[in-house]
C-alpha cells in the first residue's frame, strides 16, 4: 500500500455552495473532505484534458490541418 501524505487547506465557500455540499454529505454519508477531494480531482482531470485538447488544436491550426468556416457551414446546411 502506498502512503499518502495529506495536508490541510482552508477553502472559503459561499453559503449556497456550502448548503449544497452539506446536503450531498447527508445523502451520500461521506465527509465534506471526501466530497471536496473527489470534486477537486475531477476538476483537475478535466482541466488537464481541456488544456491538452486546446494545445493539440492550436498545433493543428499551425500545421494547416483545418477546415475553412465556409466549408463547415455548407456541410451543416446540407444536413439541415
């Protein structure tokens, strides 16, 4: 088993967000800490994916691997 070092952080939330969190705590019978960690990890994974996708797209643009806007418009108009 891998030992995980945990550190304490302080987070300020607006009252509405905290109420939603506490409702989820009651429903799932999990701790605030557990839910905040899960949400943070999901967010970080998404942001990592998004940044990589944007960088890859920018590389496609630089390399000329794009379809002109007018072509895309024609394709969609044909589908409609």
